[in-house]
C-alpha cells in the first residue's frame, strides 16, 4: 500500500514528507494506523548523528494508533485493538526479559539498525529500502511494527495522549521512581524540563517526594514544571544547589535526573554535587557516542557512596508500566494533555523540531 511518511535521507538534512510504499505485516508483526506521534528529541539525534542509524529512515518512535492488520501467527493483539508503540521491543523470553528487565531486552539492539527484526524492510521509496526508527517509524500515517513493540491499551484512553507514553512520559517517570528509586519524603532534582523532565517532575509528585526541584534556563518551562508539581525551580545548577542545600539542611537530594537535550560529561559533576550520601545521579539524556570523559569528585563518590546510573526507558517494563501510567492519567494524577504544547501536521514536522530546538515546546505532537 501507499502511505505518507517523513523520511530522513542523510545527516544534517531536513525530514522529507513523501509518499512511500509499505509492505503488509510478516510473521510476528502488525500494521498500525497512527493517531498521533510525539516529537521526541531522539529523532533529532538521527539528524545530528548522535544516534548513528543507516539512511534512509522513517523517523518517529513515540506513537499510538489502531491495529488494522496482523501478520501470520499474531495472537497478542487483533484488528481494531488500540495500541501504544514502545520504542523498545520486548521478546519476553531472553535472559533480561526473564529477569524483569524488558527495557534491556536482547532484541532492543535492533532499534537503530533500520530493518525489521527479520532483517528485511517494510518501507520503500525512490527505489530504495527505507529503515524505521526504533523498528517503528511513527512519522507515517501507517506503519508495520513487531508485535513485541506493541502494548494493548483500553479503548477509552485518548490515543493522542497515549502516544506520549511510548517514550518520553514512561522514560521520565521511570527515571525517578525506578532508576532513581525516589520514595515518599525524598528530594529529587530534575535537570531539564522537556517531555522527559516534565514527566519526571510529575513522578516526583506522584511518588510523594517532599521537594521536587526543577532546573531549566527557559522561564516557560520552569512555570510548566511548577504547574506539574515542582515545589521549587531554578534557572541553573548553581541556583539549584543553593536551594537544595537550604531545603535539606545540607543533606542534599536523594536523586538528580539529567533530562537535558543531550548529556554532556560536564553535567555529571554539578549533578553529583546536588545529591547527598548514597544519592543517585540518573543519566537519562543520551550522550555523544564518542564521549569518554566525565568530571566527578572521586573522594565524595566513595566517602558519600554517591552513584551514577544510566537509565534506558526509565528502567521500565513497558507491558506493565504503560497501562499503569494510563490509569494514573485516567485518575487525574498524571497529566498528559498539559505536556502537548503545540500540534503539527506531518507536513510540518520540521517546524516542530525548530520549535523544540528553540525551547518553545514541552512536547510537540503530530496528529494524523
Ligand atoms: Zn524518545
Ligand atoms: Zn527479551
């Protein structure tokens, strides 16, 4: 069939919205008609090369929609089911899945290769095979994805809001409550209030943290953080340090989440200075693949038992956490509508990324 998709043909190029060919689903795959796709920063990483991926590629990895066709042998979902697409597939059988670490599933290695899990391509354009970001390619009216990347959700959940839970919301929430292990009465600092950071702030509130300190240089993002549950805001790490030192009487935070646009080695030292004894620095933002150096006070690292933890998808288990987060949304505890700053048509995907880079969006959303 024919569909319209945003394709990236090379480094530092614009997304090209064009008609492409889409093959039907093969075994263990489903075709999804997209309702909406979030504009997550990680697709910008494809443009800059911070996430290396073969070109051409259909972008987008944060989406939700309706299953319109299932491939041979698929029993987990059926035509008409509403699904969120997880940016990481989970096979359910590998050593990591068996231990409840589905975010680290072995098939996850395929998310930046391009083709589907069997090594063949579903999208074709201009006589070439076209890969899919995270096996998904949600910048397309229709896509074919592994059933291992789908999470069936209740029909009454609005799919445009549910789209955000496929990456950013779950990542931010999990960074705080799973990787960061924030519990009632704790103090958490969130550095960078984009789609992930805004969800991390909410996680701090939902988990019962006594102080949630949001750090962002952009005033409107600090205001948004306060609406979502930040008890205090700061424009930079130095200002946050003064606030946290005072609030905690020098004990500092239990966790500091780095949810900036890109992770830099230089962010680690200020984040470490914001956490106290046995405090966790959670690195959720993605660093450059060749970044090898971080600054850290080794003396304090040992004597205060500070920890630096990487966080992929917020250490979440999508099949459990995504329906659970949508229940929190239904109960009014987790805010999703407020995260969507602007909506775009697929044709305007580049404008959406311009707005993101200029700091104008918590989350931009493509609505189909
Ligand atoms: Zn993402
Ligand atoms: Zn697995």
